[in-house]
């Protein structure tokens, strides 16, 4: 089974670099989180709302991961924060080495928080530690309420769940209570927020938590 | 670069088995398509609407691919069609061998059409030929209009694009014309349908096309 052996080696090597990243982030006293979701769940919109609300309160840097284009980095740059775009060129997830190379061009010493926005993929990024403190999984109500059960790996490895696009609930067959229940069945320790980046609902609660987490860092 | 070498071998081996599948499908005169999308774009709902409308007109079999659970097979089975569920147990895409093993338990000789519903992932399934005649990529309007540019591989390798959940357009910042334009920029040969599995809009046009494609098969 050569493929599995190689895959293990890749993950072991990735974990080594993730540990280096974690040491680097600790040296700069950074709170770092890795935002993961399906394509189009609203990761970048959540970032925009967050940057808007935290302006002046926290110094935030961003690493954007995308299969192609630097659209997300352009969107984030409008908020006047340092941002670097990783284009994976077909790669389905970020790896620790890509992040290590990317953060070399960010002014880490001047930051409180580093947000890594992963490639839109609810499967592959689950297994790749980037050196973050925790993973935030974003799920859109438009995706339906069964996704935590169907893609459990990501929900198991995340610490925070953001249920986004709650403004669409009146128009969808999604049962948001069932969605949350399904996620907690996979991972009872998940901290859950419900947000709408259109109406702004829930953004303040999410940002309050983020601020308190950033304040707790060593 | 051992990983890349192994990856090439995996794809080459997959292509060999896909060719065997294609031969098998041709022997039974089956029209086979592979439905791909992000999680929650509405692949299974599209299948349900399709099975409902094609009942009595075409004999359809289904292969369901999921990371976990047999929810989708259960949903499809209600329509009285033969269905087999592949659970990848964390795997991010279907491979030709999994499909080969799965179809061994389907009554292929009695079918006109075989629909393979892939794992919800807009990246990885793009490169895995399963022996299908063509790929149908489903994108939900809730995912936004930039996805074809950000995940071009899947749109490049598909022959048909279904823009689903058009009933949500009044409530979304998605510009459906831009979405279609972006997709056609990546792949000008895409046949495009716009559907809503909630309102039923566009389902008849999609099924008409499917029927005519099935009639054209050798």
C-alpha cells in the first residue's frame, strides 16, 4: 500500500512544519485560527464583517487560500489589513509549509490575530494542521441541516461552528435546530454562533468571543 | 518528488479502471453521468426531481457517493429505483474502482441511465474519471457568482452546468448572469440549465435534455 505510506509521511511532515508555525505564532503572541467550509458558505464575507467590527480594537492579519484567483485577498485588503494570498493551483487544501512561506511576508510582530482562510472544501482541509490554535467551520443554512453527519471529519476537528446565512432560513427547507444538533452530535464541544453577513445578525457575538479569545492568549 | 509520482500512478490506474467501466456501460447501452458539486448544492434534490419526472419514461439506476451515511441512498430509494451507496469513510472523491465494485450489485441490463452522485467537493472529483459519458456540475446560487473562476478545474472538466436554487435569487447578492458568464469563460462548451428543486423551475428542460441524450446513446 505505497499510497497510504506516502500519505502518512506527508501528514507527518506537515505536522512538523505546523509545530514550527505554532512556535512562531506563540513567539509573536498571536491568536491564530483556520477558517474552513464548503465553497460559498461565506468565509470571506464573515471575515469582511469581522474586520469591519474589530477595526481599531485588534490588529488582524489574513492569509487567504484559494484554488485560483486572488479575489478574496482583494476583498480583504479593502479593510486596510495586511493580507497575503496563497493560490494552490488546483490543490484542495492549505498545508503548513504554504502558510509558513506566506506569513514570512506579513508583519507578525505588529499583529494580535492571524486569520487563515482555507480553500473551500469540507473534506480535505480537516486533516491538515497549519499551526493554528483552532479551526472555525462555517456552514451555510443553504447547504441543508444534514452536512455535519455527512462530512463529520471537519466538525470533529473544529472548535467553533458558525452557522451562516441565517437570513435565508425563511426561504429554505433547512431546520437550523437540527443542523446545530447534528453538529453537536459529532462534536459536543463545539462553540456555536449563528450569523448573517447580510443582516449583520450574530456578528457582534462572534466578534466578542474572538476578542475575548485574543485577550486570553499568553 | 515521490508523492507526485504516486499521484500520477493512482490517476493512471484509475483511468484504466474507468476505461473498463466505460466498456461495461457501453455493453449495456447505458447513458452514464457523474454529478459533482460543493456540499449542499442540491445534487440529491435534483436527482429526486429527475426521478419523479422520468418515472415510466426511462429506467434509471443510481450510485450514491458520500463521505459518511447512506442518507442520500435512502432518499433516492423512495423513488423505487435501484440504488447503491458508496461510503468513502473520509475519502474526498469517488474513484473508478469504487464505482466498478458498486455497479456489480445493480441490474445494469435493465437500465437506460446510470446517475453517479459524487462526494460533495468542488475540487478533488474533477480529476477522477469514473467511466461516465460526462460530468454535470451543480452550483447553488447561494454559493455566489464567482465560484467558476475560483474552482475552474471542475467547470473545465464538466459538460453540463446546472445552476440550482434559482428561487433564492431575490434574497441573495448572487448575479446569475455573471455566474453563467464566469462559467462560460472557463468552459464555453458548457450546456447550462437553471433550476429550482423547490419550485420545480427548469426541471422539465433539464429532463428533456437528459431524455434526448439517453435516446442518442448507441
